[in-house]
């Protein structure tokens, strides 16, 4: 009986590439982030914190239906009104403050001009975003990657769950360490980072849950991959 093809994977770079190929072959392109404009992506990235994308989308759709998904219009709303409008996203009082904090930054620093913001250096932008109260690494990187086409790999709870369960990372390793693993071992490419993260979300939601469906998961072959890495 021949050695499985997965057994050939021995380096971190080849492992990450193999995982991507498995997921892409299984699920195909995900067309993520599902939003029409960069500003809608940014608002969604803030509203999706600690909730599902469906809830965040309900909130952004509510704003769109009222023709309020515009930076200056949102900023003109008082905090209480904004909170009520984004209520479907949950934690709406906290998220209204966070959204307001971003809007103040966006208007003051970039005049609400996405093109001007996009023209800024990625690392500088990341530092600026992390300086906005309520925006952490995952939200900042989601804005950078999906709204501004900057090559920053997004790490979320799904990434940590999948890669720690398969022994590729330690469960409590830092966000920066996980992100560095991807960015050091993959080609620096916006589309690749976009698709890879979206595929991680897909496999986590469909298979790698609290009650995992390991035997049906396309990544079940990782058991053999990791045996190859340790061999």
C-alpha cells in the first residue's frame, strides 16, 4: 500500500499551502467580504465583533435601507440614535461608540476619503487603526485586507480553533504569532490572504464546531500531514 500524498508535507510553508489547496478544492472561491463598498466593509468589520455575520449584515442593511451608510451621515447621528439603528448587531451601545470613534478618525484624518486612506502605507495605517478606541488587531486587519486591499492576514477565533486542534499552533499563542506564521510562510498576496481566511471561516462553520464533524471534514487528512511533519 503506497504512502498517502499528504505524507510528503514536512515544512510549515508547504503545510499551509497544502491546507489552502485542500480547502479551495473542497469549497471553491468564497467571494468574501460580502459588501458592495469599502466603507460598508469597514462598518461591517466593526459591527461583526462578538456576533455572527448575519447579525452584522442585518444592521448594515438597516442603515442602507435608510440611506445612512455614508460616513458623514452616520457621524451626524447622535449616539443613542446610532445605537438603536445598529441594534441587530448586538452590544449596540458599545458598538455605536466604537463606530463613532472610527468615524471621527476617518473624517479628521482622511476627510472620509477611502482613496486617500488606501493610498497610505499599510503598516502606518495599521498603527493608526489600532490607535482608535475599540479597534483591535482582527478588526484592523479586516479593514486593511477587505476594504483597503492591504496584505495583512486576518486571524480570528476560527483560525485559532482549527490550527490548534491540529497541533499546528498552541491554543493560547498570541494573535501576532499566528499572523506571522501565515505572513512569513505564504506569498504576500491580498487575494490569497482574502481567500484563505474566508475558507477557514467556511470549514470552521461547517465542520470544526463545538461538536466537530472530523470524519467528514476535508482537513481530516491533517492527521497524516502532521505525522509526516514529525517523522
